């Protein structure tokens, strides 16, 4: 598990992501794991876990999330949305994280 350094956390990160998506898309997540259970990417990439990525956003782990290769693995299939009790569309979250990563130069070209 990655070490969390409190001084590096950005408490407004979750609000920024939610605002850019246009709705309060990630805040209702209570980490039930339904998304991870049906994710086809998870079957191939063991470290890919939408629930964990959302948790990292909520914690304010901006640098760790935007510099992670994992945000690029989501295939945008929306399988997670159909089983999510909170109707969170992780594909929208992933798309926004990718745009932020590019805009903030976290992507190696």
C-alpha cells in the first residue's frame, strides 16, 4: 500500500473533480466494491480498482492519482455504472482524471 503523506494531500481535489464532471459524481461512493467486481479491466490488470481510485480522490491524493498509469486503463465500458448502488459513472471520472493529468503535465510524451 502506498504511503499517505498528509502534507501532500489536496482536500479540494474531490470538489474539483466533481465540479469538472458537472455533478457531485464521486462523493456518494461508500466503497462497496461492486465496480471492482464487474470491471473487465480488473480481470487483466490486478492493480486496477475503481473503488480505490475514488477513495484516493476523496482523500486528496492528487499527485498519486494523476501520475498513476491506472487512470489510463479504464476502458470506459460503464459496466461499473450498471451495478453501482450510487449510480457513479466511473468512466466520467476516468475521463476527467486523464484530462487533468494531461493539463497538469503528469503525462510523459
